[in-house]
């Protein structure tokens, strides 16, 4: 008996100027199943999905080899338009939203509803007038279907990333005639509870007979929600199985090609933390960040501490670092080693020795057209005048030093690339994320704030990142503040964890506090 | 109230270009010692002449293609048509409409080709447009200097150089196309409008009878309004007389505008407040408008204002064309096409991933802009009255773009308001600069230099700003997720 496949990609190979990123990959998906596509950063998952969706990046770099069949029929998809016509929808790894548009406009992008007008009888469909009311109604329905509580007429710019992710999903749900939905790391920017909500929605979609391809680095999600799995390693399929035939440990091992130990091995702790030596102090701190408002936070973070900030989405944990860095309007006092920050000036935190890794992938400010090495040293060069020769008033880049440092960071964080001169824009999503981290670490700040440090990073690299953070803390005494939605991550590294709820700190707990205590704190306020 | 202060500072910073030029204009008018009536009359003429061209630049900005230096090519399409129409001997509005009829397909073709080229040079449209303008000028010269008369036999001593090959340097439009559009009386336009309304009502009726959509009541209202309007202007002699003139006294124009404004606000107020009972509707706004309109009306009695109002006469039909283009520019935003162009303008990647045909939309934007520029050039030529065969089009792009920029527009953002303000400021400067130069330095030439300097200067600065913004902007360590203010603050 032959199984009926909705999607059958056969012998797919893809080269990016001489660099083979996919080799004879086969991917088969049945109608109504959730199919997990798993692999390390740079394994080729997004590339495979871009091929399926006919993205221009594939076809402007020489296309691909192999065949794609939908419902047993061979198809040639060379533009997203065609993919959409075949009933394929996709939530890309990078946001495909227009910040200046409203939520409705973004949900209806390319599929606007319009009414015939006098001119449209003469000049065709293009001149039909938009039916804003109907569009808003549809948008409201899609938003309420996924349980996102947000006004459909507000602008997307400035919304927290979690909201943006759900807006993208609302857009796909609003489409009719979809047969296959691709979700490229939809849960990376979500907290655990949000991710769960999303996965439940995916189950409902799948139960209507729509096939789903699901990419994630959180293996528990795969085990709990997927029906079958394909694992990629270095551009090749290593296994294809039903989910019931494989365990999380096996998945992890197959994916990174070696055994995984426990999450973090901490170096020996010789620090002494003192309550009188405060690195960062917040008093009556308010931040006006839409969707992540902070309403009066008091915190004292000790010098040399690793301090965690957790909490559910929308409760304000992201507002704290963004407010300190001056990215959103903030009020109250912020003191760094006793010195007051001028909150109205954007660069003032930076100038006072705080470095920040933003949770916002799109806004992280990587120079996509520049090399990895330049991106890594960029901030240190601009703000601290490092990596430069000084010839009188002229400053020249110290190429050798830059190269050395870049090679070190590439090795430390396991950035998968062809070399330090590769353009950042051509890295996989997770590897771009590592470059961001490397850049902040290069600043060698006294206080480092990392928001979602391991977002989009595979489990192998996650360990490297967390261990490196611990090492910086232990060896150089760097004060580190980690804002994260992953409790496990916070527990493995932090000395104390503040739980933010309703814009306030509802509790400060020890990393080994029982789940019940933390859960209670999260729900408070 | 530091908040208020911040807002005021922000408003000033946002409009710094406009404020700068307003000050410059005031200073230049003062220095030139020109009478205000003269400046005003000249300005209204120039507005009618150039307004359409500047407004033709807006759609490509919307589609993210920047300032369309390629409008030169639209102007060329217009000039080709003008030459032949003059050669064939058509005059007046017939000649003008023939020009439109003939140049439009040429402009569509040119727009298509330019759009295709721009698609091959994404990100460098402005440079491409500029170079293309020069290239097209070369071909144009070849055509007019050699092919006409040389290959296509044209025999007309008034148009052709005495050797029989090539077109003369200037073609006088005085007794054929000059003022052909400007002199169309208002009544003709109104008649045409009512006729179109009536036909529209008929079309809608047919559609209604076939598909049963829309409401019969509104269709009947439309038809009745058309008939009534037609009857009114035809059978009330004073009205007919008033409307039969082609130039409208500025005073009358202002009065009519004020009446229309008040009538609209009152109607809106009654409709929203009393009929629909819209809870979001705020009553302060219309009241403010009405108060303003009344104040404006009283202002017309001030002596210097009245002097100007009684001196200036505007060509109504040309101005109506400009108003129509403004309407078109803002209405297209409410159509599917406009929304899709906006999407493309914001992000080609997102537009493409959403299944839009990015290249096609960009070509359409170019076609629209080229056709509009072509019509704009026709308006320009009919008003100026002499057609300088080899010079009329050369600086169309630069001057239109400079005017738009002076109005506060940028490479990514431009709207009707900015275009209108820009034309006013830029041309005021053009009018008074030579005289100011003469008064101040005893040298009119200096003023001329100055205005050319302003035109190119403002383009150069704006392009440099654009380049600076696009390359420097991402180089911010912790890019804010919202707004440009933060970025600017840091740099
Ligand atoms: N435009 C491009 N040009 C050149 N190389 C590219 C380009 N896009 C991706 N690559 C390379 O292809 C490989 C696979 O990248 P891909 O984005 O598919 O990884 P991924 O599996 O999605 O990883 P992640 O989990 O980090 O998102 C990487 O080594 C990357 O450097
Ligand atoms: Mg990816």
C-alpha cells in the first residue's frame, strides 16, 4: 500500500556559491499531520522551506536541484505567488510584517478585500476600493481565534515580538484554501505558555486536514505535539520517523551528532557578593513600552551577580531592559554603580558601560551586508574606540586584531560560517543571533543585559553560550542580567530570579525555588 | 509644560526645510521690493503651470522608487505629440485634447520601458532615472534634429530649419495651443461633469438591474443631481454668464471655496452627529473649521489682501485638473492598487513573500507617473506659449523634484500638501530672486544663479541625507524597535 503524501520533496540539493547546504534531501508530509523539521543552526531547515515557498533568495542564487510534488503532481514553484496558489502558507523565521502598517493591514497583506467601484469597471480589480470594515472584521476574528487580545487598528511598530509572531500566525489562519502551513521557528520568540497556546492552535489547524511543517529548537515541543519528524544534519537527512518511535534524547543526539550532557557545567564559584556593592539599582522605575509596560519596579542588582528576570509575556519583563537602554520612554531612577542615568538620552546606558542584546531579532541592528568580523567588533569600535590604530586624528581599523578576535568568537560560540569574512546576511537565523551575542560580549561591559540569550539557538550551541556567560561572570566579575522566558535557562545560571507580573516585581526567588512558588509569583498581580 | 515644549520643538524640527524656505521667501520678497500683487499674480500663473508636474512625482515615492527623475521622459512624450499636432494645424482645446490622445499611449510605452529598466536596477532608481533622462534627451535630439525632415518628410517652413532637415529651436504656440486648456470656460467643465454623472448613473442602473447590488435610491439621486445641475447652469442666465468666463477672479474663487468648505462641514456634522450618531465624532473640529473659514472670509476685506484678490485671475480649468490630480493621489491610497504599492514601497521582501508581483506594481507606478508627467508638460507648454524644442524638457525633472523637496518631502515620503507648499515656495523664490539680486547687489544675474543654486542644492542635500540615512541608520548598537526619533537622537 502506498501512502498518500501531500508534499513530497525529492532529492533536493542546494548550493550557495560553492557551499553545499542541502544534499539529496527528501521530505514527505501527509495531510493533517504536524511534521517537525529539526536540525542544528545552519543545518539547512530554512533553506529547504525557502525552496518550497519559491523565495527569491533561492532563485537569484542559481535555483536548486530535485523535484517537488504536491498531491503526487510535480510542481515548479519559483515565486511565493505560485506557492500561495498551491495552497502553501508560511510563517518565516524573520518577521514578514510592515511596521508602519496596522495589524489589519498586515493580516490582509496582499489579500485585501475590496468593493467594485466605478473606476474598477473601467480599469480592473486594482482600482477597487478597499473595504476597511470587512478587513477589520476578518482581522478581529483571526485575532480572537488565536486568542490574541489586541486592537486591530494599532500599528505593528513597537509591539513586543511575541505579539508580532501571533500576528503572523493570524495572517496565515485568515487565509482560505490552505493545504500546507510552514512554521519556521514560531515559538522562538514566545514564552512557554504562549508557545503552548500556539501549539494547541496548530493542533486544531491540523485536525482540519491541513498539513503543518514545524521547525523549532525546543525538543519537548516536538515530542509533545508533532506526529512525525525529519532530522537534518549538515544539509543531509539523518532520519525520518514517526514521533512515537523516537525519544527526545535520541533526537538531540541525531541532530548534533554526539551525546548531549546536562544543560550547563558551571565553573567553580569563588565570588563573594555583597549587598552593599550594588551594580544597578532601579527605583520606582516605569517604562512605557506597549504590551510590556513596567509600572514601578524597585531592584538592586549586586556587583558580580547573575540576575535573572522572568515572567509571562506581556507582564513587563521585556520593558525593564528596553527602558534602561532608553529605547522606550522611562521614568524613575536608574543608578549604575551609584551614578544616575539620564533616561531621556538614548546612548547614556551604553556610555556608562552597559551592553545590551535585544530580544528583537529584526531590530538587533546587524549590518547584514557586512562581514561577520566587522559586525562583531562594530560596537566596541564605535563606542570604545577599540580595534583601531590611531595615527594622529586618523583612525584605522586594526585588521589583524579584528580577525584574531573574530576567529576566537566564531570558535567560542560555534558560529557556523565559511569564514570571518562571510556576510552576516547569508548566515542562518541562529548563527546571526550568535553574532549579535558576540558583538555585545566584545564590548566587555561592566554590566551585560541579555534578553532571550538563546533564542533560536540549537541545544548544542545553547550550552556553549550559557557556559560562556558563566565564565565571563566567574573570571571577570561581569555583572550579568538575563531576561528570559525559559525558566530552565534562568535556573541553571542565575543567583536570583525576579519574577515580573503586572509590570511589577512580584517575587525574587532562588534558582532552586519550587515550581509552585514561581508559578504563583507569575500569576500574581 | 515640558511636554508642550517638546512637541513644539519636534514640530519645528520636522518642518525645518519648509520653515527655512518660508523665511528665505519672505526675506527675498522684502529685498526685491516687488509689489505683492505682482508676486501673487505671477505665483498663481506658475502654480497652474507647474503644479501638475510636481504632483506627478508622488506615486513612485509611494511605491518606494524614490524621486522620479524619469519624468523627463513623460515630458518628451508630450513634446512629440505637440510637434505633430502643431504640424497638422489643430488649434485650441481640440488641439490640446489631440495632444493628450496622442501622447498618452507614447507615455504608457515609455513608462513601461522605464519601469522595466528600474526593475533591473533596484535601489539605484534615482541615478538610473537621471542618466536615463540624459540618454532619452540624446535620442530626442536625434529624432528632432535628423529624423524629422531627414527621414520622415515634413514640409513646413515655420517648423523646420531652412535646410529642410531638423526642427527649429523654438516653436511658437501663440496661435494654436497657447492657453488652450486655460481658456476652457467653467461652464463647459460643469456640463461635462454632469454628463459624466448622468452616464455613471445609467451604467450603475444597468449593473443594478443585472446584479441587484447597490441601492436604487442612490442611483436615482445621482441621476437627478446631474439633470438638475445641468438645468441650473443652463437656464439661470446670471449663473450661465458667470460660469462662461475662463478666468476666475481670485476673490470669487476664495469666496466659493469658503462656501464649499462651510457647506461640507455642516453637511458632515449633520450627517455624522444627527443621522448616524457616530459616537467617535468630535464636534470641535468642524466648528473650528467653520470659524476659521469665516475668519478667512473677513480677512478678504483687509486692504492688501483685497488688492491681491482683485488683481489675480486664475485659469479655472487648469486648476481643476490640479485638484483632480490631488484627489487621484489621495484616493488611490484607498484602492487595492494603492495599498499594494504602499506595501511594495515599505518592503519588497515582505510584499514578495505575501505573493504580490513586486515588479509589475513598480512598472504600473512608473507608467502612471510618466503619463501624468506627460500631461503635466502639456499643461506647462500650453500656458507658457512657446515651445523651446530642445530645452523645454531638460530640467523638468530637476525643477519639479526640487519644488517637492522644498515642500518638506523626502525620498521616502511625499504627499499632496508637500507638493503644493513646495511649488509655492520654490516658485516664489524663482519670481523674486533676480529682482532681489538686483536690489541687493545691483546684479540680477546673481539672483538667477542663486535660484539655480537653490534648486540643485536642495536636491543634493536631500539625496545626501537619504544616502546617509540608509547607510548609517542600521549602524546603531541597539536599534530601537520603534520610530526614527531614537536613531536620530543618538547619531
Ligand atoms: N543567502 C545565502 N547565501 C549564502 N549562504 C546562505 C544563505 N542563506 C543561508 N546560507 C547558508 O546555508 C546554510 C543553511 O542555512 P539555513 O538558514 O537553512 O539554516 P537553518 O537550519 O534554518 O538554521 P537556524 O536554526 O539557525 O535557523 C547556512 O550555513 C548558511 O550560512
Ligand atoms: Mg532557519
